[in-house]
C-alpha cells in the first residue's frame, strides 16, 4: 500500500511521540492535557479555549468531548490571536484548520497504518469509532480522508513510474 503522509500527519506523530503516546488506548484527553500542563474544565457552554483554559461542553458524549478537545487543542498549539478581533476570513481559516486537525489528532495516521481494517465500510467505521473513541460520523469522515490519501498516493506513485521509464 502506498501512503504519503502530510506535514500535519507528521507533526501529529512527532507530537504524540514527544509525550510518549504510541497506541490508541493511550488517547485520553485529560491525560494529554495533564502532560501539557493544560487546564480542562467542563461547563454548560459550547467548547472553547478561553483565558488559558480548555472548556469542554459537559452535555456532550465522551466521544464528542474528545473531538472538541482536539479542535480546541489545535487553537492552543497551532494558532495565535484572539478570534473576537480577527477578520472573518482569518477566523474561518483557523476554524477549518482546527476541524481538519481534530480528525487527524483523534485518529492519527501513524496508528491507522498499523491497523487491520475490516473490508466492509460499516464495520470499518464501527471499528474506528470504538478503537479511537469517536462518533460513527467522525470515524466515517476520517475513513474517507484516509482512503482518499491512499488512492492519491497510489496515483502519484503510478504516475511517477510512467515518467521514470
């Protein structure tokens, strides 16, 4: 199988390795926050990063809380500025980056590559959702991203063969 990782996927792998996380069973957002010295609180409000604290909506499922944590962690680790004062398009860029980051952070590619994925799509989604403690919808979207990257990597490899002969 061909798979070319992106810079984000490499960054996430390096990040996890730097805090000694190598396997899906180690993916616990409260543990990750503690390793980073971050405060996490649970409140009756939408999830956000505010005043040095990651606030997670307490009415969400554990899967949704994990997904929201990853989204907010992207803002902590990879963004700067106060979203209240930034231009709308820059705010949208940061939000889109955080959404994309969350997919790769919650289901890291370096862990995906080690899995024996079921052949049937619905079984694969269920397997990913349970292995990485995410919702089925989230697992489905991440599976699509992963399979698209495999397909793209394969096409690039095949095209490069054509031009090397």
